[in-house]
C-alpha cells in the first residue's frame, strides 16, 4: 500500500483525526505547520507564519512518518482495522510455538463479548488441550497437520437448548417485570422450532468464531476456521451432549509462511444492495394493487 493511500485510509476509517495527523507530522518533521488532504497528500510549511505551502511531503518522508505513528502506538497493540485486514486463513503453523494459558483465557474472555440473541450466550468453546486427544481428533480432519501443528485448537459449539436452561440468569440484572417478558419471549421464539434453534446456534457460533480470530490477530497470532472434518466422528470423540452441535473448528498459532495474496474481492456494487432489489419491489407493488 502506498503511503498516501495508507494515510487516506486512516482518515476514512476514523483511526486518526485530520488535526491529530497534522500535529503528529509537524512533530515528526519539525515543520512550522502541515495541511493534510483527503487523498493523503501532506503540504508542509516552513514556519507557522508562512501563508502558503512550501512543499509537498515526498513518498519516502510519508513512509517514515507512517513508521513514526505506528511506533507511538506502543508495543503489542494492533488497531482493529489492521486486525480485520491482516486476518487470513493460515494453513501452515509452527509446531514448536506455544500459547500460555493466560493468553488462551484472554482470547476466550474477549470471544465471550460476542453478541447473542436474548444474551443467552449459547456458544461453548471446547479447548483441545490434551495433545493425545488432539492427535486422535486430527484423524477426522482433511488437513490433520494443521490440527497437530497449531498452538491452539478450539471447537466452536452451541447449546441448542440454552434458551430453556435457567434463562432468567441471562438477564439477572434486569428489573423483574422486564425479565419475565424476556424469558417468556425466549420460550415463545424457540420452543417447538428445532430449525430456529439450530439457526441461532450457527449465527452465534459464527460471530464468536470471528471474534476469536480477530482477537488472535490482535495478539499477533494467526488462525484458520475449519469445516473440513467429519462432524459426527468429532462429536463422538469429545462426547458431545445430544443437545449441542458443532459449528466449526478454529486453529490458532504462529504461521510458518505467509498465505498467498488475498483473492480478488467482488465489487461493492455487487454485494451492497440499497433499499432492496428493484425487481422484487416492483413485483410487490403490483401484488398490492
């Protein structure tokens, strides 16, 4: 990414304000003043009294400025937008890399901030810590080496009946009248509807998996979501309760090699639909007439 593009993206993402970046550039280059444009171009002034731009900062200087800004963020931190952009499905992990238990617990703590309907927190996270059990489980995966070599293997599960297991605890701090309405609403929404229960499991598990992978990237780790395995065999190996289901697996660790360049994304105008699909809207209007 070109330096101007990076700086322009910071503005668009709201990571830094325009005035903040101008102030940082003055500090970085010891200029009198600086003016930042939307396209990432920076005009610098020799002194605060100068009425016009003396010159435009070069690409080399902007690249050094980006490094200067990144250093000021401090070690061990990553911007959310960076984590989203840098998260990739890594397939080769360092088998000698280990994640300590404190890191794992922090990953789970952050993952539990994922949203769920009615706050019922129906996801469950099965950490395969035992190496022998993981070796056994690797046999049901199409890519068992990933499972063996990653530092962490998590099965993302969901409790299909979470909606009826002491549901009042999901809203314990809500006033009693409102709590009763919420509990009744959960019962009405999910009872006698296995498809809706499973749909909710997939929604909750999917959001949790993404949170887990982004949290891992924020820690400087890499990950890969996995569905290429025998779900029934995996369920048997971990003695999965009958009222639970497996959503997917996620492996986390330190990559041995970078993945290939990201494949082309579809155009925004192909995937972003504004105000509905025109043909369907017209059909609906005819039906109403």
